[in-house]
């Protein structure tokens, strides 16, 4: 809907935000490939999951460069900007705000300096215990003598808290820090993150938001949806399991379990969020939507001349009806 000033508003009621839990994440580890361009195309395939901002982080093994801005993927990146991003590992994010304002400071990936290098992180989901995590972060900072939650500009997203927690362990590797902190995180989170050398992916124990693993000829891809694998020519390997942390580096791919899986998933992915050409939990989203329409017709048949989909994602349900 639009506000009085003519600008788009997502408010269902004044002062209340409606359901906002989209965002798309993409990560690739592929030495010898143009990882920035692969990430650009992956984000383009995930554009439906967020239209507020887009960003890409790339590492060449010693430095991480983050390029992000407000707007659509095609508006944020140019051929020249992609050509300037060199490296062997990259992550990308397209944002639909869940917590924090829709401003540049909250665009992702986030970036932090760690005791052993650098960290960039992208997050799809919504945390439910951010206040507890901030308290935990303050305690960790007090022990090390650092300032609690050093921020970048006016960043207010829960993603900033996640990044700071993983970076708050100077005596641990990124893998060890993630395995220590992720069990304390509650809510929905599908993460892609990277340090100077490696790509990481993690999914909450309920598997609320989708996350998949794909294989390239010379590397690996982690993405929100299988449609993003298709566009970069990666073959689908499997879903990242609920409660799983995946690490990809020069030593190959490794899997760690940080929590016992309690799969629940989110029906809204099938109904609205995901692309129709994506598969989730082995089910094609398009086929699920058609079947939803068929079942609705059986349960609530009406005498009508025309079935109209509203919004566009209702098209296949309307066909099924």
C-alpha cells in the first residue's frame, strides 16, 4: 500500500509491520572462476526474496572487499564494479528487512575484523533472542576488554549481532567460534559467511528458511533456493540440514552438527516466498501450489466463471483450483 506521501509502505496497520522474513543468500567457493559474477547471477535469481538492497563480498585470500547499496541487484552492480571484485570466494545478499530500518547501514553482507583475519556474513531469517545475544556479546567483550558490539555506522540488524558474536573469539578459528555461538541462537536463520579463505553455510535446527548445497566443476555453491544453482550451472547436491554448519576451503567440504535437527520448515515458502521453479525438501514449489489449489477446490467449491490469482504467486494455485 502507499502512505500519504505516496511512498510504498509495508504496514498492514499503522505502527505494525506485517510478515517480513524473506532475503536471499548466496555463497561460492571456486578458485579460478569469476566468483563475483557468479554471485551476481545467483542474487539475480533470488531477487524475489528482497528488493531493498543488495551486496557482494569477495576475498582474494588476504583481503575481503564488500560492495553493497540500496536497490535491485541490477541497479547496484555494473560490469565495472563486478570486474573490480577479484577472488576465489564470495558471498551475496539481497535484503527484505526483518529487523532494523531499510537503510544502507543495514545492507548486507556485514563485515568485521577478527583476531585472525576478516569476516563477512549474510543472513536470511529473523532471530527471536537478539536481546539475549547482545547481552552475551557484552559479556564476551567485557572479558576481553573490548567495547560491546562495535557497530558500523547506524547498523541495527540482528545480523550485525551474529557477525560480532562469531568475531568475538580471538583464540578460536571461525569454524570453532561458529560452533560455539550458533547453539545459542534462536529463531530462523540461514547463513552464508566467509573469512579470507573459506566459505561457510549454516541453517537453524528447525530448517525454517531454505538453504541448499550445489557443486560446480571447480567449486561449491550455497544458496537460498535451487533456482540460484540453476542459473550459475551448479548441480544440486542436497539441502543443508537443519542444525548443520558447512565449511568449504582448499581442503574440501566438511560438515559439522551444532544442534539436533527438529525440522519444521515454513509453509509460506511454498505458498508465496519461493520461486515456482525452486524445489524445497524434494518438492517442486510449482507442483505444490497447483495441488494446494486443487485441495482448496475440493474443500471449498464455488459456482464461479473465473479464478483470478492474487498476487502473482497465486497463479499456480488458481490453475489447480
